[in-house]
C-alpha cells in the first residue's frame, strides 16, 4: 500500500476500492471522488452516472463505520454532502 504516516494518521494515495478489505475502521475518510468529467480513469464522463460510481463506495465504506460515525461524500457538482449515518 502506498501511504504516508504522520504520528497516528495515514494518508493513502491508492484506489480506495483496493483498500476497504484491509483497513481497520477509520476515524474519518476524506475522499476527492468522481466529478463526472472523465478526469481520471474511473471518473464517469457524465454527472448523471455519479450515483452508480458512488454506490460501491457507500456500500463498502458503510460496512467499516463504527457506531456514531458518518460517511460524507461531496463533489463540485453537488449542493452539499451526502451523509450516510451508521
């Protein structure tokens, strides 16, 4: 895994879909996800396809949450964050 560690914090530069199975439950996940502009290999080429792109991340991320945690997603195209309470 490609990451930098600072005190008790790890910052990964990887495809998160390759990390979910190996991670301990995190305190927070901050992700610069898809924008629907074909900006990276798996970024959809249309904003209308973002729901499908984020679905797998929401399912995998929600499995890792500890009680009282939230998983937030946001894009430049959205009006805010989508929070998934555990």
